[in-house]
């Protein structure tokens, strides 16, 4: 059956809710004020990512009712996503100590893994290995890192939104290629929710996503990636490739800052994408460049892995190498003066 009406409805709801949230933020003075660590120069309303949360969470039960999402996946996605979104929303409106945020993030990740039944067996060069409890521990860390790195990478206009749309639609193409049609609708609907917000967030942004939206996107994308591994072990590697831009920039930056003994918990603007935006004096150019990288490089590599033409781990390494080169070129992790 044709369910494209649901995608259109999610897009319209998300776009309309973003307009409402922008007016609310302006009325309540919920503004992101530029400082020395900011990549923008104009005070801008924040918290628009709540529109993504509400639109997707409203659509998910509909997907389940149509038989396009299992009850376990529904509970795992909504439970973990809402926990993270509530923590982010509270932090957007005040301040929550980092240790309590992190505790909440681990609880959300644990919730998701409970309904996913942990990490699926992983493929290594043709061998499929069940990592057991170690795999679940690694998956827990992965989910917490995903939701935090998405927050770190939400620093210039349109970037986090465009990345989510590219990754979700790329995953849908991979599912179509490999005949896993039952997996398509969750990422497609998420892409629709993000696209509605992107109408207001595309450079120059009229509203920012905020921690509620970025954390929600990070953990939902992470859960969808882990869910794909249960359908086919190679699909997890495909997702890792699709998420490459954010995974490489955030991880490379964190590791370099740790090696330099910087205070990694402090806000900064030393990611590669931030240096690139400063170098080109344009958020739009960097955001569009990331879209091109996703479409022209990462998506084909992901499809090669999903189709069996390339081993998953090898595909990730090959896909990431140019991204590591870009991180080095743009001096990711270096202190800005």
C-alpha cells in the first residue's frame, strides 16, 4: 500500500510546529546569544528541534498501527528518544549538571537496548560473531556517544538537519537495494520530520535545534542503525558509513583534545566543520559540502557494503580515510584563538 500521505503529514506538522516554537522562543526570550565559542553572530531562537520530536513521536504509533514498525521497536525508539528529549529540553531552559545528563543518557540507551535485545551478531570479513554481553556494552557506549556527538555537531546552520535527512534517505535506498522494505518507513518518516524543521533551519537559520532535538536525533539514528543489524549484519556497517561525516569529525576532535589534555567537557568550536565554516565564512557552503560528501561518496560506499561487493569493516575504513584527511586538513581539535 502507499503510505506517502503519512510522510507529507509529518513534514507539514513539523514545519508548522517549528513556526509555533519560534514564536514561543521569541516571546520567552529563549535565544542563543553569540559568544567566543559560537559559530554564529546573531542572537537566534533555539529549541526548534522539539518539532522533530513531536512530529516523529506522533507518527511512530501510526507506523506501528499500519504494521510498518514492530511494538518492540516502537517502545524502544519512543522511550529512549523521549528520555533524551526531555533531558535536552530541561537543559535548554536551564542547566542540568553534566553527571545527571550522562546518567539519563545511559538510562535511555539501556532502555533502547532492552527492546532491541542488545547488539546483533556482527560480521567481520565473512564471519558472523555474536559478541554477547560485550557487544551490548559496546552498543550502550555507542548510543550514548551518538546522542552526544550529534549535539557537538549541531553548531552551524542546517548541518545537523541536512545530515539526518541524508543519512535517513540513504538508509532507505540501501533497504530498497537489499529488499528490506519493512525497514524503510521509520527512517523515511524521520527524514520528513527533520525536513519540516530544516525549512526554518537552512542557512541563514531562523531557529536552532537545541539539545532536545539534537540528542533525540542522535539516539534515534543510533537505534535505527542497531536495529538494521538484526535484519542483516552488513546493514550495521552500512549505517556506520552513512554516519561517517559526524562520526569522524566528532571522534577525531575528541581524541585530539584528550591527547592535548584539554577540558573536553567545556564548549568549544574546534571541530573540522567549525573551522571550515570560519575558513569559508559561510555556513551554507559547509552544509552543502557535507550533503555532497554524503550523496557522492558515503552513499555509494554504503550500498557496496550492503550489496556484498565490499566487506563491512573494510568499507568503513575506506569510507572514513578521506574524512580523516579532511579532519586533519581543517585542523579538527585544535584550539581556536
